[in-house]
C-alpha cells in the first residue's frame, strides 16, 4: 500500500498539482439492535475506502474508491476535476497554512481490544441493559437498545512528506425507554460512546445506563407543562453544551466566518460577559470528539474561542487559516475517506467559573432550571435560535419547585452571551453525539458547567 500511495501522490504532482493528500481506512464493524428483549438485527462486516484530494492552482478535486488497485486512476480523476473547476471558474489561488511534516505510527493503548470481545459478550451488553431498563418499574413498557463498534487501520499521507498510521477503536451504546401511565406516554434515553476503548462501557455498566434512561422517562410522567415568558434560566451542562455547539461553535468555524456568520470580522471584540469562556479541545482525553491528528495531518490542540467575553479565535482548516493568515487549529475533519475534509468542531464547551450550583439557584427569584435537549434550530447568520428542552424545574424564591416538561428557550445568540451572569465551578463535558454539516456526520462532544442566563424567552404551553 505504501508504494501505491507514493506513486499516486507523485503522479498528480508531476501533472502540475500544487498539493495532494490521501486518506484510507480499513475497518471491521459490528452493529446489534434490540427491541423489547428481542434481537432485531445483528451485522458484522469489513469496509475499505481510500480518498485523494488534489489542489490545482485555486481549485480542489476529490475522488474516492473502495478498490486500492485503482488508486492511480482515481488520483488522475481527482486531478482532472480540480483542473476542470479551475478552468471554468478561474478561482484565486488557495494558500494553505504551514503544517509540520509528521511521520509516525500512533500506537493503540486499550486495556481491552474490541477484537477480543466475543459476539456473545456484545449481546450481553444488550441483555444487561434490557434487564436494567425494564426492572426500573412496571410502567416501562418499551425499550430499544442499539450497540455498535468498529476498529480500523487508517493512513494519512500527503505530498509534503507526512505519513501517519493509526488503529482507532470505537463503540456506541444507546438506550431508549418508554414509560406509560394510563393514556400518558413519555420517552427518554441515555447513552455512552467513546474512542477510548470498550472498557469505558464496562466501567459505566450497560445496566446502569439503561436504568438512567428508564428513570428519566418515569420522572416525566409526573411533570407539568411550564409557563411562558421572559425569565432567568439555569442551564444544565447538556443544554448549555448544545447551545455552545450549535449557536457558537458553528458560527466560529472558519469557513462560515470567512463567508458570513454573526462572528464574521469580529475577532478581538468583546461580545459576551466577563464570565464567558468557550473552548474547543480535541486533545480532551477519552471524549467523543477527541483525536490526535485531524484529517489534514495537523496535530490536535485546545483552542480558546472566547476569553473573558472576547472573541479570540475561529476554528480552522489549513485553507481557512491560510486565507486569514493564521495557523490551523487542527479542526479539519471528514466522515470517512469517501468525503472531503471540512472545518468541524471537536469537544466544544463553556469553561468553568467560580459559582456553586446552589448559589446560582438561590440568586433567582423567578425562573426555570432546564435539562435534557430534544431538538431545535439555529440561524448562525442572523443570530437567532430556538431549542426544545426535555424537562426542568420552576425556580421560585431561590428554590427548585415544580417539575415541568416540553419547554423551549429562544433568544439572540449575542444576547445570551452577554446575559450569562453565573458560571458553575465544575466541568461536565459528557454530551456526546454526531454533528451534521454539508452532508457529513462526525463524532463530537459538548458541555460545560451549570450556567445562569438572565432575560431569556421561555416557551411553554401554560
């Protein structure tokens, strides 16, 4: 494979390419799904993909294949695409920010190798979860559980001399519980996923994850509908994490900021309160969005997006960094070798402050505590957002009172950043998921401490 990659890179440079890189992945995958105690699907398989990206003057060409023997032809296709786009559009030259040449093998460091976990053991994770979820209460009427894992050999190589090999392993475990009391039905979920090895799932215990899912569904059976209006809100780290990812993270991605977002041309400006500190950190060990090198071979790093309310940095690929005359932040990622890498977040979160959670709540005369994200929409150009929240508690005279469900919060992104007046002193970066952008999904994580925000519009049904 080494010689095939070398020949393909040399071939496109001989034709006149300015730069090229190749990514490949040879992976083995297992997926198991269960509904109400019965295994509905179990699949195992192998997949291979290799993609080549070619820069010719001011245009990119990209092509991929599942057949390594066709790499030379695919490289030629990528080059011809780039040349055709350049001829049609006469794009200005693309400048790539400098990147250190890296030649290394990233050695795996897993206590338990997923390859050594039998299918029976993996099915056991499902059975343990089902037993835990249904054992929580007779009111749990339906449980769905999905488990998947993968291990792969990956290669990155470019025409600047970098050659990086790695062997990442990954698992995902999701539990959905439905509770019913009379005609009332509520659903909730819990999950665990990581690139840090299957031991994390064993340590957290599939049964406990499932019990947590069921307990949240049962809790919602007793919840009331919330009031509406402007009020103070205490945001659980999951809710604050979704806000920082969707409303701040996307707007700070270099390709968006280069075109148009609420943060365009605002570097160095004070846009939030003194208590506002926001970070994207792909080096955060064991988190769902962590990695050592991005898909351009750039070392991962911790990037300070906001510091004391001031917009300090965007998130960059080598291209967006080169356009703005700065260094790449190592945030260029792709769903797989079959996709072009683009600017993406990793682990994005509010950094911690100095307040106790109880202290934040005591400072609210009338407000709401919000937890459990359900969905929403954000306009990173206009700056508005609406998020639906699973549940929460009313806050009256400094104390949590009634349990509520199905509430929403709406505001302008910049107003929220300015109105954060309380930041918790403990950090929770545990809200994992997948982020969609330009037709691609990548693993991410978000979170932060508990936050207190003044004057936010809460939408309920009362």
